C-alpha cells in the first residue's frame, strides 16, 4: 500500500477534528478526498504528510510511519497545501532551484526543473518573479514544487484553485497522467473536478469517514438507483433472457418494448446487453443509463436531515 491510515485521530481540546478514521490507498489511484468545510480533510492530509502529529492511531506512506520516520515519508511525498506558501520575491526557476537543493537533486536539477516547468505549463511565465504571477500561475508553481523530486505519493489540497477553464483542462490531464503510476490524493469543493480526474472517492464529515467507494459505485447508488433503460425495436416475449444477463440485479418493464435493468455495475451490464442484442438479432432503439451526480450524493451524505416532528 502507498498510504495506510489506521484509526487516525486528531484532537484539539474537546474537539475531535479527525475521529478514528481508517483507509488504504494503492499505487495508480487518483482519489478524491471530500468533505464540507471543517470536516477534517486538511488536518488528515497534514498528518499523512508529517506536518501535524496525530493524537492517536497510525499513518504510513510507502511503509514508513509518519511519526517514527518523518524524513523518509517526506522524501516520498509531494505536498501542495491549501495555502500554497511561496517566496514572492524569487523568480520561478530560482524558487524551483531552491526546492531542488532541499531535495538534494544534485546534477540533475536543471534538467528536472526544465521538465517540470514544461509539464505544469509555466514556460510562458518562467522568467517572472512569483509575486508578479496571477493566482492560477502561482498554483502551478505550487504544483511544480510538489512534483519536482518525482515523489511516489501526491497530496494535493485544492490543486485547481484560481485556474481558468483552459488551465483547468491542462492541469486535470497532468494529474490524471500522474495517477497512472503514482498515488494521488486531492481535496476540492468542485465536484466536476473529482468526476473528471478521480476513480475513487472518500467523503469525510465531522471527522468521520462516511463513504469510501469507487466513483462509479457511488454515482450508481447501488442496485436501486443505478439502471439502464433499453427500448427494443419489437416486444420481448418475456424478461427471462434479460434476467440472465451478467450483472443484472432487478428488472422493471416500462412497456412492451422498454425495460429498466438495475445493476451494481452499469458498464458491465451495458456490454452484456449489446452482446445479447447482437447474438439474438434484436434491434435497440435507445439505450440510456441513469446515475446520480456526485454533488447530489455529497449533499445527501453531509447535510443534516431535520428530525421528524409530531
């Protein structure tokens, strides 16, 4: 596991900012770490990166405990905090050179800095002082410093803050590409960013994890909310053939030609359905999938429901 968190807690006085949470992340995952303001997201990230000591439990990165082996953890983590602290009087290359020396990159520093400037789209502004940059370009500098030492794990707190739509598309692709061979954890309040970049979502509320699943499973909402609606060119004699399709949990008939197929994995059922139609020479007039938006799921899970009154 790249990241392992076991019963991790952080207590401030009487407030439990993080309350006995546990999860593990593998290499090659891009995970959205979501929650309302004050839910414990940034506190958890700071504990994983070694910037905050936990009050209880354990966290390890690439097998190294964050408390007993903090330097080994920091060598393997790239961290972009929400505040994104930068030296405004430094030029971009000067700042990245400083970060390269912190990480002891040695003779490879200049080559690596050039690669990261190109990767994060900083080349047009690379001769400017950081203080003269727009908020979006400052965010790119923060991402560049997190990537410079080629870490195995990336912890990104609001990585797309301040980016315009064109910059968003570029940085999204960078993060998705990085997620193919690294572990990426990103926190954001923009649900579309999670849907565009993440394969897995962890939702924390009031210090506790309330959801941890693949994005697809969360959006489908299980067997009762995720379904495919298919209309055939002619009526089916019965639902028995559809019931036999792999992955189908429940079937509901709309009319003689239209059926709803409920499933835990919509994509799997869709493939099986198309194969069924081909083998049995069935003409499909329409095929639609129904799933919940991540924003709706987030609101449902993190909004306090009013108590019933008599």
